[in-house]
C-alpha cells in the first residue's frame, strides 16, 4: 500500500517529508531555528540588541521602542503566557508590543497597567488569550493609542473604567466572547488627542449599544445580540464612514439622520428586524458606496415629495457613489427604484440587480 512507508523510524529527522501525499515546506522551522537564537546576553551587549530581528531602537540606539514578535507568514509560533510588567523593567522607552498571530495562552496581565505613560500600542490579536479585560489597564490612559485583542477567547463585560483611555485612537475587541452593554462612560474614550477613530466590537455577545464619541469613523457592532432601534443620537457621529450592525436583533424604524452622516461610505444593517420606510434623508449620504438592508421588514409609503410610486425614495437617485445596494428579502417594499440608480448599479462588476435589489420584494423594477 502507498502508506506502508509511514513508520515511526522512517519519519525521524523529517523523513516524513518523503512520504507519498505529504508535502513539506521550510516554514516548518520553529522559533529556535530562526533568528531568535541570537537573543543572548552576550549578543545584546554594547547595544547589540538593536540589530536583533523583532527589536526596534531609537536613532541613538539607547532606547528599545518596539518588540515585534508577530507571526511572519505563519513561521513563528510563540507559546506560553504573557510576562508580568516586571519583565519590561529597564526598558522605559518601550512603546510598542506586537505579538499577534501566535499561540500565547492565559490571561492579560493586570499589572501591565503599571506601564502607564509608556506603552502606546499593544497588539495581541489572534492568539489563545482568555479571561476578562483587566480594569487596571485603564491606568494606561495617558499613553495607550491602539489596543488590538481581536480573535482570542476573552469573556466578561466591558470595563467602565476604560473610559480613562483618553488618547485611544483604535480599539479592536472583535471575535471574542464579550457580553453585556457598551458602557455609556465609553463616550469619553479618546476624548483627548486626535480622538477615537475606530471601535471594533463585532462578533461578540454584546447586548447594548451605549454612547459613542463624536469623532468615530468606523463602528463595527455586527454579529452581536443588540436589541431595540438604532439611536437617533447616533446622528451626532458626523465623521462616521463605516457602520456595521448586521446580524443582531435590532428593530423599529431606521433613524432619519442621513443629512448628519455626510461622510458615510458603507452601512451594513441586514439580518435584523427593521421596519417602516427608507428615510428620504439617506439620499443625502453623497459618499455612500455600499448599503445593505436585506432580510428586514422594511415597508411603508414614499414621501409626498417623491415623484416615484414605490418605497425607494426619489432622493436615493442622488447616491452617485453607490455601487452595491442590498434590499432583497423585504416583502413589504413596493413600487420601483429610481432609474438612474438602477443604471449605475447594473454597471458595477459582479453585482446583480435582480438578485440583490429586487428578489423577494414587491419592487417592480425601475422608473
């Protein structure tokens, strides 16, 4: 048989790479076979550590600014747990810790909060970290600008104390098991400096939406357990460019805030329970490129000012940047779509008007 050479003896010293139906790559080398082997006390003397792979120093060579151990094409697979804050003693200039895409386990060290005024960027995404978000990390508020923890096994609620992360610009906690509401206190995130620009909380078990900072550009809350309507107060998010709330339990009418979202480029709200008409003001989102409202319960009448006889407002003809519109599976939508909008959608590569706009609706085409 073709597997008769699969023996323990012949597989030693990577002999398995010669087996039928087995393909090996040089990427099977471990960390010890890579350049981490040069991380020795002797090699680090006289600032020799500045030449080590994954270490970044300032221009003088006196200060270590970055430890970047992120996986390089899935070659490096670090294991173990994160070290305590004491491990960084003697590195007062350390600004960035990047250990994404490895196999780190355990919890987030609570005492990293003592590195206040020092760390600016922490990237620990795509590991096997578990436990809760430490309240003590709120002490990093004076310096921490980016925190990325997506795709781990974190659980528990969002700490209200993190409102003290006042210079935060990007917070990514997506693809975890976090639950509970988004604290109203988090409206203070990024209240100093350039402000919070990206808040990514998708694919968790969050149940409440809370307040948001006015400077947000990207808000991802899709695939959670959010309920209720989209708040009219979100109209204050005038810099918002990407809003994703798909696959929740949202309901009620869509907020009439289109005029307050002039920068919006992508709005995804499919697979919810929204009902009522499409707001005419949404036609004022002149930069909108993608709008997904399929699989809801949208219906209603056209505003009296519209010359069209359907439930797609005439103002939607002003969405000149729109390339993708998803309205299917809304049986209550009737009438027709503005002809000019249909024309621009039909020339979008790979986009099917019949499948994505008209299917399973009462829409009769274009007029």
